C-alpha cells in the first residue's frame, strides 16, 4: 500500500514527523549541527532541517526522485490527482507545526538545489538529465563478503532472494524447490527471509541450501544466475558480479529498477 497509495504514505510521513517533533526540535536546538545528512526515506530529516534552517544533504539509496522519475517507478498523475484532497489535509497538519511543505513533492522529492548523494550511476538513473549538478551519482556501496560459500562441483548455482521486506512467499519458495531441488545439474541457494516458516517448506533436497538470510556477496561470488526481487542493492550487487538476473519485482519501485 505504501508504494501505491500516496495519500496513505503521506499520512504515515506526517504522523512520524509530528511524533518526533518535540524531541527532534529539542535535540537540534541543544546541539545545533552544522549540517544534517538524512536518508531520502527518512523524510522528517529534511523537514526538520528546513524548519530549523540547517543545511541538508540527502543520502539516496534508491533512485533519485523527482516528478520525471516518479513516472518510472509507478507514481501516475491520475492517482496523484485523486489523492490530492487527502494529501492536502496532511500538509495542513505539517504547516500547523511550523514545517514548510506546499506540496507532497516538497517532502518526497529533493529539488535541484539540495545536495544529494545517489548510490548508483547516472546510466542506471531514470531521467538522469533532469537532475542538477547538485546530484552526485557515486555508484553503489558494495561491502565485501564476510564469509565464503562452497559451490558443489559440476553444478550451476542458482541463488534466489526476495530481499528483506516483501518476502513472505511460501508458495513461491516451494515452487523453486520443486523446480530445481531434484535436478542434478543445479545447486539452489534460497534466502527465504525472517517472515517465512522454514519448517513449512517441507523436506529440503540435499542440493539446496535454505536460510532466513545468507551472506549475499559471498553467494553471488560463486553463483551462475540470480533470481532477485529487484531491490536497488540486490540488483546493483548482481550487476557488479556480472550475473544474469531473473527479475521478480514485488513493488512499484522494484518494477522501476
């Protein structure tokens, strides 16, 4: 719902910002930082910086977002117009608390005057030519593998992961095990997430490794193909390893990736 209902997500942003307002205003008044660096999804960081007149730098782990790139990740104009009255009610709550927000794009998008660090390349960024020189495309931050993973000799290693958020997909995981588990050509590594009851998957074939989570960089280092939910980090890591990616997006933003 967060990815498809802009009025709903605006309300959550406003609720979070107002819930943190007293504490955050007190902390910023006491410590008076020279700059605030905020994750692009921690919208209250930008709002607080503007309210208190403190320079702001946006740290953007997804695509940079403006009215042009919004179309690529599934935010359409018709949906925005329908949601506008409910969005305006939330913006009034913000302004009553001293925050400046004329439109929802003041919250969820950075203007071309905001210093913004984006962890991808301009070649992978939708509508890259619509962003100013204030946007610094530095490429993905890739951590080294923390361990090693053993590939079975003579088999192609298939790695499957739906990420850490939208991964409650028991029928999908069962289908993966049925498709590849009994085939002597393949080794399967399945990262099923913490929401999945691994016992409900039934017997795990010997050639399959099923975990709530794995050291993804270690597995990708020896994988032959990566079936991914198209999260920005996972897609970047798969591309960096030069792997063929089989794409199974779960949200509008992942469809954009």
